[in-house]
């Protein structure tokens, strides 16, 4: 931010005319803004406290990194990143010298806790801004959100902001400025700088601005936080009458200081913001809790979406497999229908064969079967007591002198070629008397009927 001196401002005492080309430039800017909003990506919408009480300004960053006013009634693009500037009255700031070795955050927390400057919950939103570094120590500015954070005067949806900035980080970069004075919500704010980096800021109430700034400057110099008293003082966003009064008080406090003022007299509004390349994020605890809740909700939704996707893929796979099987079954049914005539002819031929088999197949003749069964009786050592052939079932009963002879007879019977078509089921031989063992066997052909026809 480069502002002209007071002498340059009052050289003409006239407002610049608004010629027709200026109107054309504003029209072009609006068209560019509309095109930029259509894209939405990499778009920044900055909201900051205005100079009037409880008034919020909204700015849109264009592709050339310039900010244009953005009406509050306009809808923020869905892909735009919203940045909210926390009011200075809600911030705590303290400069500290710490050692160059060790973790910066832990050293800062140790210093602030030892001085009893942190309230419960403030360490969670602590931001450490580096200022300068020497051989044995470094200077940092510790900034935190005051807790409990009430959020009074903030927009209703302030918790949903993507980032939370601090005012001195978005008010421009001017390395020559040592002290900046601006108006925020009708309250004057002071910020001391060292080589363009803030080292202290606070609000000023009443008519003690000059003496307060002097005392703060002396203390900061005593602690070597400031190298010298303010030489360049910038005043912006302050109405002309109040700015003249502030200059009068600050001139008495810092006689050698040079003043820079806003070139727009009687506006009482802050100039366009400047967004640094390195953004910061200083969210209050309520915003952090909302982010955690939204993150958990997003993860839950992601899991549900993944489960639905897997279910959909399985459903598609199952449907495709079912269609393939249905097509294969339909093909099999068609082929089966084509074989019905030949199957009926084969079935009729089988019935005819079964009918004629009793007359032409030797394995169905009862006398041949009786001869085959009687051959292994070993000359009367095994005596048959029952021979029955009916509907493809052959039942046998007999007696042997001992169990070994009974088992030998059963095995020889099963190995007879004429009886190979029968499936035998033989029970365990039982004692029938002295030197007598009774056994029973049943053979069944594979084509024997299973029930009454």
C-alpha cells in the first residue's frame, strides 16, 4: 500500500472527475467479475469489518489479484474460497523474544503461560508470526483469538468460512510504515510494524491515543522489539476531521514522524484489501468444532457413497450374470425341445428291448441263474434254502458250516460273470444251530422297477 503524503493530498483539493472512459472501465470490471464468478475456481471472497459500527465489507479478488467490491446480496460461487477477517477487538497479540533453538510453538506457549496471558482454549488457535532473527534469539508475534469467542457482530454464517484472517495481514504491504492507524467498527486501531511486519496492535478508546501510542512505543523500544520510534505513520479509513485530530495528537507524541493519509477525503472507508501470497488461518474454537463435525459428516457420506457404489457394482454384476444364465438356460431348453422326438423314440425302443429281454437275455433265465448260484456250494458244504427271482430282484438264503464258508460263498457269488449286473446286499451271517450259520443276500438289477406299475 503506497499512499501519498499529506502535502501531496492537499495540493489540488479537488476530486478527480469521472469521465466516460471510467464508466467503461467499471462496466468492463463488472463483466470480468461475472465471467470469473461463472468459473468459481480459485476465486476468493474476502469479508472484513468496515469502518462503521457492525458494518461488513465484501470484496472479490479478480484473476489479476485485484479486489473489487462484492455486494452482500450476491450469492458466493460454490467453488469460491471464503475468507473472513476477525475483528481486531476479538484478537490477542503479544510480541516475544525466544531462543533460536527448540520448537517455536512450544517456546511461545511456555512464555505466555509463565506470564499468565493465555486463557483456556486460546492455545488451540495460537498463531506465531515471525518478525526477525538474531544470532541467539528470534522475535515473534503471538496472535490468538480471545476466548470465550462470542462472535457478536459477525455474519450469521461466519463459522462456515474457509479461512480466518487478521486485519493487519490484509491491509497492504508498505515496508516504510512504522505505525498504522485505521478505523474498525467506529473504533480507532493502532498497529506497530518492524520492517513491514506487525509487532503489536490494539484498539484505542477515548482521547488518549497520542499518549497510549507513545507509551507503547517506548516499551517496545525498551524491549528491543522496535528499533526506533515511529518515523512513518499511515492513516487510512478515517474521516478527515478525525484524521486531523489524530495527526495533531501523534505529532506531539512523535514530532519527527512523517504522515501518510488516504487520498480519498471524507470517505471514512478502508481502501481495497491486499491478500498476501501466504495466507493464514486463525479459526475460533466454534469454527474448529464445526469443521470437525463437517469433516466427520463428509467421511461418513464418503463411506456411504463407497458402499452404495460397491452395491451398485455387485447389482450390475449379478444382473449381468443372471442374464447370461437365463440366456444359457433358454438355449438348453431349445436344444432339449429339439431332442424330445428322438428321446421318445429311444424310450419306446428301450421299452421294447425290456419286453423282449426276458426271452432273449440269458442273464434273465431263472434256471441259468440258479445254476450260477449253485456252482460255488462246494458239493453241499453250503446249502441253499431260498432262491427267488421276481421283477429284477434275486433273493437268496442259505446255510454254511461256519462263518468263513458263508463269506467265501458270498464273494464267489459276486464275482460270477452271469451275476455282474446285480448289485448285492448281504447281511452278516447268523448262527442257526450247532455247526450251522445262516446268511441272506439280495441282488437288484439297475433297471428293476422300484414300485408297482
